[in-house]
């Protein structure tokens, strides 16, 4: 297609042979990017002047956060634990439910085309919904509080782990699966003994990785009323009590850092 | 007992380790169950749930296909613009930070400090940045662009560092041995190795930024999030349905395109 619009350059070699050199795509891609850049600047009202004039306002807030208000800690403790619990529960249930869903979505195990593709579409629609929007809907259905947040995290984990898991199942070595089937096992048994052990380490590592990310997501879910530390964050910012916000953020950074270290340790052992 | 069986039983048993880990996970699971309280679940939940589904199934078609500033197409374009501009600014800022935190480029202490900074940047939720930037630029998509730029730095720089640390240095050695200058080494030895990796990472991040940009509206930083929020709090589920459909279609299409481009980039 591209070569028809910009025909390749013909070069005659000393031997008389004519070869075609394809035109580089870089210039046209660059032009497209510049056009996109121009329109984005128009649409978003990006102005460098405002940024240069007022960038210090951003650091004004950052400076207000330092030093954080240490005696705010007892109030943060409970919501922080709630946040961790929410993401833990959502991640565990989500990754467990992801196993049968991923089984149904892998085209090499399930032979029913319709079932496979509809499960895949279902998973990708779930995945495209931003977590905050899911949480917002969940607060309408399940009421305010941690349960709505847990549901939102559950849905995200299901979609994310499910997708990665069915991709791994589809890329698995099918030889042992066929061998098990030829021994007289049915598809479920063959899946259990031939495929599951192959994808298990990767699955656990994905689930852990997802849990890490979920702690971060869970921290903001409270913003829409879905429980956890986000509610305090919203309050603090609303009242311009930036020292408390600083304390919350500090605790959050420390918690996420610890969880990341622990989960990285286990993920390294798994692979 | 034949040889195969002997081999089977000779494999090191890590049952105790497995049992302990499983027990810990189970304990954590039970512990986290205590957070669930169903008191807030009201009987009206089912009604609202079914009306949400009804709204998504019968979306407000007028809103979905009008091209004014209120319509879904305009809002989606605005969201794309926020994500695009934010990704570009973010990646420009992330490249120097990545080189500063690569332990094979700069001394260890500098790398360590930069990494700590990146972790802090990565952990603070996007909404908080959004609220901070609104103070700088006032509410609107401009604040969204700056937020996306800052949020993407953390992940971009981390992935860039991985690419930089996996750099094949034998190419540089061979270039030194045939007498290349430092500039030539960067231009022909390092840039070609990193460029396609970086581009692929940036496109991946653009994909994620689109999702981030779609919720920034909740704090007034432009994009499709604000109309979504308003429609929801006013229980206008038909509008919610049309906005969600637009969003899901957009994100799916962008993801498809970005996966294609990235596959091409990685395979050369």
C-alpha cells in the first residue's frame, strides 16, 4: 500500500541489474505525528506561557506537604489496612475466578468457537472499563463502602489475569495434552495434568503483579466513595490540609514499596 | 521400583515451603474477608443495576453521534488529545531520567536516588496530580495533559532503564576497535538498539494513558470523565450507556492498532 503511493527508488548496479530501494517511512510518520501534535495542542489548550509563569504553584503544594503531619498517623492506619484488605481480597478471588474463565477462552482447549470468542470479547470489554468507573458503578449498585471497591478490583483482576492466562494457555506445548488424551483422560483431566503445571508459575507471578498494581488502584477508589484511603485523600485536598495529604502519600509510598519488594521476591523465585 | 519411579521420588521435596506459603495466603484471605460489610447494600441495588444494564443496551444515540462540543465524538477526541500530548511530554522527560537511573551509565548512588524519585512519582495516584495541576492551569484539558505527562514518567523510565541495562555492549566494543568516535557510537551503536524498544514502550504507555485520561475528568481535568460522572449522579443511564460504549470502542480500537504497530516494531 505504502509502496504504491511512494514508489521505490530504482538503482542500476554496475553489473546492469536494477534493484528497488524502498522509501523510508520515517518522514511521513513524522509529518503525521506533527499534525497530531498540532491538533492535540489546539484541543487541549496547551500553553507553554502559563506553564512557565505558574509552574511554581505546583511546588507550592509540594512544599506545603513537607513536613508531613506526623500525628495524623493513627487516623490513616485503619483506612490503609482497609485498602490493603480490599486489594488482597479482590485479587485473590479475581485470580481464582480467572482460571475457569481463561479455560473457556483458550481456543486450543475448548473446541466451541462461539464460546471461546464470546468469552474473549467479554474479557476485553471488562478490561477496557477504567477501574474508577467500575468502582463508581459498583457504589451505585452495592452502596458506599469497601465492598464496592472490592468488586471493582475483582473485576479488573479477573479481566487482566484472565487475558494473560489464556494467552499463556494458547502458547503452551500441546504434546503432553494430546498424550494424556490418548491415554483416555477427558479434556478437563488433561488440562489439569498437562497444561496447568506448565502455566502455574506464570499464573502466580501474574496474579502477584496484579496485586501490586491493585494496591495502587485501591488507594484512589475511595475518591468515588468505594472505601479505603482515597476518602481521606479527598477530604485532605478539599480542606487544603496539605500536610495531612503529605502524610497519607508518604504512608502510601512506604506501603506500596514494601509490597512491591515482597512480591518481587516471590516472583523471582517462581520463574 | 524401577528407575523412573526412583527419579521421581529423588526430586527435592518442597512440600513444607508450599504448605507454609498456602497457609499464609489463606490466613491473609480470611483476614481480608473482615473488610466486607454488607450493611450498605440496599434493596434498590438490583433496581439500579438493572437500569444501568438497560441504559447500556439502549444508549442515547443522539449523544453518541452529534459532533458538537457536548457529543461523545468530541469528548473522545479531546481524551485522545490529552493522552497523546501527555505521552509525548512524559516520554521526553522520562528519557534523561532513565539514563540517570541506569546503573551501567551513571554511578550507583545517583542511580539509586533517581530510582527512589521514580518510585515516589509512580506511587502517587494520578488524581492527586490532577488536583495539584488544576491549581497551576485552572480546570480543563490542559491540567489533564500535565497530569498524564507526570504519571507516565514513572513507568516509562522504569521500562526504559530495563532496555538500557540490556544493551548489547559488544557492539560498542567492536565499534571502538574500528575507531568510531563517541558520537558515532551513540548514533550507530546505541540509538538503533534502543529506538524501537523505546517506541514500543511509548506506544504501550499511550494505550494506558488513554484509560487514565478517561477518568481524570472526575477531578475536572478534562476529557470524557466529567460528563460520565454528571450523567451517573443524575441517574441518566442512557447517557452513561452511550459514553461507556464510545469509551470501550475507542480503547479497543486503539489497543488493536497499538498491538499491531508494536509487533511490527519488535520483530523489525
